[in-house]
């Protein structure tokens, strides 16, 4: 059994001798110029990845554009809604001479305003009362005040918080129609409705 | 004056009364002679003598117009008009030239004057007024009593230069003193009228000259009102739908908002006669009601009426400050009511027929306290009325066109108002006693006039 380690030892010595003492065998291959196959592959890979990235970017851009278009579309839709609501809200109501009683037909107009105010809780409005030129200038301030207040009372009685509505009167100082006949007077005996705040985007009721 | 009015009443009683019947040569009341042989009317005649210095002639023209607009004299033109040279020789004046009137008359007159009293008497003049330059920048106005053939009074006043803003006011004040010297009554020459046009407040001399803008902002203005001392006025401006009241000094033009106003619709300000309190209308969601505020200390808002289901507005103080006349809709249509200045004892003032009488608005208490002017809807248009405070009788003053917003002159005899009788709305002045009417301002859209009291000297510097 003693021979085996010895043999192994001699073998190791022989190997060590061969490794240290002799000339190194020329086993390492020296580069002999570019490997065109691998370059082509690398190029291919690179091109592929670039293309993929580009496609991805395009896809994302398209998605972004689509998203933006959707937002724009919806904003436009919302804007159209806001404009429509604003038009509804600005519809005037009219009065008989020297009267501040809401006419039957105008109750429906006020009902629309109630609905708009309910659908848009942030909305605050101002109602201004106006008169025709026939009455006394100063009395008309009091009459216009009654007309504005009458509309507010109607809206408040239908559930709208009174603090959201301001009333003012301009008497006969700001006529809408300049004529001096019944047609002009009838147009001028009116309540106007304007947005004080919260009117940036309005929901349809 | 009473006898004079009596004479007028007799004269107008019927066509059967000849003018000579109305003449009462024995009647002398406060120096007024009623009835001289030849005269076109029953008013005393006055001739304002020509002068030939440019500044003084301008003064004479203004003074003569004031005399005419007082409606208390028959203004007499000399034959040959102003070309005639009649001179009241004042210090420095040139000697009189030849003409229809020379040195022949005026035997008993003051030593310095040579007037042809018989000529003036023949023309129907009871008084002759001469304007002359005094020493320095003063002017002398001499009031001659023609029948007595002598000087009634010599009035001296500093006369600012022709282009000085105080020039016209100085003449107007002399004109008022002429009235005082001749008849013993106060005039209205030295006054201005505030009014609204195109949303701004303007001021104008009562003779229609010297229109000036007095409101100083772009906010739409309404309802100017004078303080009784003529040194301040108030008016309302729209501020984002609210009505804010302002006080403005005449002399400096400075203005300040009235405390506690501007949060609601505050309008129709009215000064108490002592100038300490401003009454006004305030429109809220409860309706329109009357309030007062202490403008001396800028405090102490007081509510005078509680309308709830009706409106109370347009206050006007009695000149003693004890009562306020105002408009109320408590009976349906607006009508004229009165109450104590603290808001108690509210009652109907101008009687009306329920269901028949039209709306009545815009009351203004006369400075003598005896009447309240207002306008009332008659057949779909407005007419000016006066209420006799003592008897509560109502009299209609106007009937031509639409007439509204009357305001009293300090003589409680003349009244400015808005009328469309000429085709468009403009300011007019009526003499309530004779019914004579003249335009104050021929511009369309002038309205809401407020006639000043007699203006103090210091008001001469600016509007």
C-alpha cells in the first residue's frame, strides 16, 4: 500500500517538473482578426432591441396621445356642458308693470336654476332686479330689490341654501332695451342671474 | 308781500277787473309801492342801468338776469336798449354822455348820482339798479327808489376777477342783496343745482351757467342731496350692486363714504337740518326701510321703519328737523307719509283715493316748512304736486308732458324739476306763484335735481 502514495508522489513531481522546468506549450489561440459572424449577431441584437424600444416608444406615444385626446374630448364635453348650464342659468325672468310677483311661466325657469344649484353645490349666484323707465327713478330701486328678492325666495323655498344667492337692484339704471315702448319696457322689467363663484365647470342637472 | 299777492289775486279773479282796480297806490308794505300809473303787470318794475366797463357789464348782465329769474320784478328795458348811456357816477366813473337820459333828473338823489328818475318812472320802473366800480376790486351796486327819487341802498362787495370761479357767485350774492334791499325778501340767485346725467353728478348755477362735474369716480351715481349749510352734499354710488353713500365737501371737493353704508343697497340720502344726521333708504331681502346714521361721529345706525311686506323710502326732513316725510307702499301703491324724526307716529300725509290715485313719490319738504312737493302718476304719466302741510290739501302744479322729481329753491317759491315737455327729458324751473317756467339745462338725460340753499362765500372757490 506504500507504493501507491509514492507513485502518486512521483507522478506529481513529474507534473511539477513539467510545469516549472520546461518550455510552455503553445496551447493559447492567438486572435486572428474579427469574428464577422458574432459581430453580425451583436449588430442584429442591437438593432432588434432598438427597434423594440422604438416600437415601445411609439406605442407609448400613441397611448399617450390617445389618452390626451380622451381627456381633451372629455374636457370639451364638460365645457359644452358648462356652457349649456351657464346659458340655462342666465335665462332671465320678467315681471308685470310695478309688480314683483313670479309669473307662472317663469316658475319653470326658476325650477331649472334650482336643479342647477342642486347639481353644483359649489355654485354661488347673484340675482339683480331691474325695472322699466316709467316709474319713479328712486322707487324703482326698491321695486327692483323686490323683484330680485322674489326670485331668491322662490329658489330658497325649493331647498337651496340662501347664503349661495346674493340679491341686488339696479332699478331702471341699466336698461336692456333702449326703446320707449311696451316691447322695450317688457324686456327691461326683469331679473338677471350671474355666477359669483364656482362656475368653472358645471354639471348638467 | 301779502298785499302784493292780494293784488295779484284780485287781478286774476276775472276779466272784469281792470288793472287799475288792482292798483293800490296807498299800500306800502316793507317799502314796496304797489301800483304806479303805467306798468305792464302788477310786479314792481326794475331797470338795471347799462355800464360800459367790460367786467362790470358782464356783472350787470348776470345781475339783470338774476333779477328777472327772481320773478318778483318786471324787468324794464330802456328805450334804445343798452346803447343808451346812463351813468350812475361812481368814483372813477366817466361823466355821463348825452342820450335819452341825461343829467336832468334825480334832484333828490345822493350827491354822486345823476339819474333820470322821471324817465324810469314813465317807463314803469319802481327801482333802478346801477353797477359801478368801487375802490380796489370792489363793486358798488346802488338800488334807487325811483318814485322817492333817491337811493334806497348802496351795496358793496369784493368782486373777483372776471375769470375767477368766484366771480359769478359774488354777482349772484349782490343780486340777492338787491332783492333784499328792494323787497325785503331773500332771493335764490346765489344757489346751484346738483343733478345726475349719464350716471354722474353735476352742479350748475341756477341761471343755467357754469356746469361742472362734481362726482369723482366711474361708479354710477344717483340721488344727490344738499346739507342745509350749503357746504356739503351727499349722493349714492353703485358698488357691485350695493349702494354706498358719500359725503362731499363743496369747497375742497374731498369726499368720504358714509359709515355703515355700502354693504346693502343704500340710497336717497337726506341731511337733517342741523347736519348731524343722514336719513336714507336701505334695500335688503326684508324690503326697503328708512334708517338714520350719525354723520358727525360716523356711528349709530338707527332703523326708523319696519316694513316687512312693504317698502319705505325717500326721506325728507321738515326744516325744523322734527319730522320726516317719506314714501311708503303700505297701502299698495307708493304714497306720501309723515312721521316724527325718530320714526314714531307714522301717518298718511298726502291724502289719496284708494284704487284711484296713482303712485306718489319723490317728496321734498319746502325750506319754509309749509309745503311738500312730490310727483304723482296721473293717467300713466307723472305730474308735480304740492301738499299744504297745514291743511293737507293737494294741488297739481304741472299738466304738460311728464314732470317729476321736484326740488325747492331756498325761497320756497321756485322749484326745479324734470320734464319732457320739450320732447326730451331736461331740467326746468317753475315759479310756483306765477306759473312762469324756464329751462335750467337744455341737455337730454339730466335728472334727479337738488337745489342748494343760499351758498356761503367760501363756496366760491370750487363748485
